[in-house]
């Protein structure tokens, strides 16, 4: 859309609700009592932070919901078609692949499966993010997240579109396997979390893989390889590039090069065609970069009217 | 993904880079010199604001790029299939439709077309957003945006996936029509902007509709109806719900109800199936709502360890 707010008469809306918080003056949309029908321009008491725009978009907006429903529609349609077609290759990269020369693990006659990340791919961590939004200066607290894994099962919701898509693929005889970096010691609670919102079943070691399974650490390639040894994996879903291949998280890859790796080369055809990304601007490996990383040098512009 | 940063040894990344800016203390990822390979934890000088996470995600990340490539792959595949199938109905809602009882304008034997929004649907307004990120407290300035429309043509880039998709649909004989709320007085510059990044041609009044065309104001329904009177519209693409129907922007629709309108009811099947949404957390009608609008009351959670 253009800068003009759609809908006549609404007028311009402050585009960066976090900005006034930065200035420390006006907190936008901080009214935590009744749901609001008006644009979010109500001054809040200083004690109430604003909901960050990333969360307004992902958890509150029709646009964010439509985006995930769309992704899960494509996921479902692709999986049902692939299950009928018996593909030669899976969508899991084989060992020795590079981003420029990818090879996929062959399927053989193994049964079909899909592999999905959990957090902000299949479920929304609403309870945790609510708390996070209330404490904007805090930063990541691994112990807090661990307590969330252990006790937050009733405060999550499925990502829009996920329940119907997983039901359809299971009905078509395709196994659903979750590949998450939640902790193995919290497996029972993670199972309860997934199953509690209608995305189950999930069984650790069979249809749920967690951090440290197969190999130590957070990389997901070893788990994908193990799954692809048992199944013909016909779709991957995730909100981070690491949900598709650890090659995207090579330490030598600067921000712009990492984006280029996703937008060019032979793997670009995978997006929406076996690899399904769920938009997540709230956290993750995409939230990196300074001005020169994010804005190409040849796309700079200055206001011809001069400094304001 | 979970809270743990993918890739062993990277350690936790500050999840809310805007938060320290809020505290006014540490600016995250503010290094505007060389591209960074390290996680964005470098302290910036107070004069350099941080790139907001919304822009890091949309303009800088492989995740954001993959999301739009995926959307445009689905758009292209749908359009090519529909053009072969000669659908009875278009994807444009007919007058008198409601969200609960939608009807679509029939196609007759009119030639095929797709209709796309421009800003953050077909193009990225990099030059403008770069300036906006440098001035975090400023808020929306309509005159500044007007000057951007007039002079920014060389500082935009196509949304990843758009160029190839539009080429494919044009090659299939489908007309490409832009429906934008940019100003009609800047039509020539908007044509130059679209054509300059390989998304053209665009001709005002034929394949480019602007604010105030057909009917006064920002609502896009009248323009869609006019286009659907000349073409069989088989796909819509946009980053805001108003790019699909003004019904989503009814003033009586609170935030949560607007999201529910997109996630339930008969129109939910349109996402990825004639209606293609491009994720845009940087600005727009999705960035609304306080805590009670965004976080359902039954999904609240408190840290069992108590206040920190």
C-alpha cells in the first residue's frame, strides 16, 4: 500500500509506534483495557508500553494471519500433489551440498513425511510474547524461555492455517514430524503444547525432534538427515532459514549475502515449492543488520526539500 | 524457531533490537560502516539509530525475501492455471457482498488480468524507508511521502519474486494492472518507478490506477470494479487487506474482529488461491492494537518464578 491509510477519512497513522517510545514521550496504543476500534493514537500512561509493531502485525493483524493461511494453503496443496506423484527426491539437502550446488536426499520407497519447526511456525507463543512486550528493555532470557517451555502449554495458539493443513496431510497418509530447538528435557511439556492446540500427535523420538537429538547443538541438518533416512520428506516448513538448511547460517555469511543466498541460485525455486516459510518479524535470525546491511548503497535517497 | 539462536555457539541474540533504543541506552546494530557478519550486538554511537526489526526482516533478511518469493511463486502458478481453465468468476467481490456472504464479479469472456498494489507489494520503497529509519521519532509526513513519489524512482527495488512472476503472467497473455494509492498528480513518476525496476509497462488509466481514479478517496473497491468490468481478474496481490476488499476496513471493525474476518468465514479459502498477500510489518493497516487487541485474554501467562 502507499503511505496513505486505506479507508477514506482515517487519516495518517503513526507508522512507527515504537518511535515515540524511543523518544520516551508518547506511548502509542498503550490502552490495555477495552479493545480499540480507533487507530492506535491514544496516549498511554507511562507505565504501559506499546505493543511492538512486529507483534501487532504477526499476532493482531488480518494481514499477518492471511500470510500464514496462504503459506499453509500452499504447503497443503503441494504435499497432497507430491504424495500422489511419488517424487524421486526429497526436499532435504544431502550432505556435501552447497548453496550453489545443492543435491537432495533421494526418496526411495520410503513413506511420506513433512517436517515442521514449532515456534512461530506451527504455534504462536502468545503468553511468552505478551510478557516480553510488557518488558521492552529486558532482552532475551534463556531461563525465562525455559520456564515458558515448561509451563506455557495453555497460553499458545496454532498459527492460522496450521490445524487444517496438518489434518489434510495426515488424512492423505503423510507423517507429520516436528523439528524444534526446544529442549529435550521439556519434551513432555512440548508434546502437551503441540497436542493442546490440535496439531498433534507428537512423540519425542518419532514425530518430535528436539535440541540435541541425533547430534548436539542447535543445527537442524543432522535431525533432518535422520528423518530423511526413514521417510521421503516432501515438505519443510519454518520461520527461519535454518529450518531448511544450516548452510544459510554459515558464520562467514554476512547479512546481505545471506539474503542473496535465499533470493538467487538454484534453491530459489524451493520457496513455496517444497520449502514453506512462515513470516515472523518478531524474533530470529532475520533480525540482524545495520544500515549498510539492510539498505543497498545504490538505493539511497535524500529529501529534496532538505533537512527537516 | 525457538528462542535459541540457530547455529551452535552464536549465543542468544537480543530479540528486540528496538528495546534498548526505547530505554535510550544501547542502540543495537547501529554500525553503519561495513556490513556485519556478527550478530547485531554492537553498541552504536548515540547519533545512529538502530534499523528497526521490521525493516531488518523485510528488507534485510533471507526470511523476508523468501516469504515474498514464495507468495509470487504461488501467484504465478495460480494465474497460469486459471488462464488455462477459464474461470466463471473473477476474484473481485461484487457490490453488495459481505464478508459472511461474498459474491464475485463474473468473468464472462473478458480478457484475463491480475491486479496488484504497488508499495511493498510490487516494489520496496528502500530510499524512503532508509530516511524514515534515520528519523525514528518523526512519524508519518504526507508531504515528505509526496516528494518521495516525485523524486524517488531510482531508489526502489522490486519485491523479490515480482519481476519473474509478472514476466511469466504477461507471457501467458494476462494483463498486469497496478492499483495504488499513490497520487494521480504523480502518475508520470510512478510509471517511471514501476518501469525502472522491470515491472512495467504501466499506463495511467489503462494498467495503472491511482488515488481518486474512478471515485474520490483511498478505497480501492471502485477501481477494482471498473477493472473487473473490462477484464476477468484472476488474481489480486497486496500487502494490506484493503488491497482485496474495503470490507476489511469498515470503521466498525475492531482489531481482533478484523483479524477474525480474514481467518474465518467463506473468504478464508482465497488466501493463496486468487488473493496473494505480501508480508509487510513495516507499516500499514495491520499495525494497530493495544495489548487486549493483540493478545487474547485466554492466552495470558505469568512467569512462575515471579517478577524479575
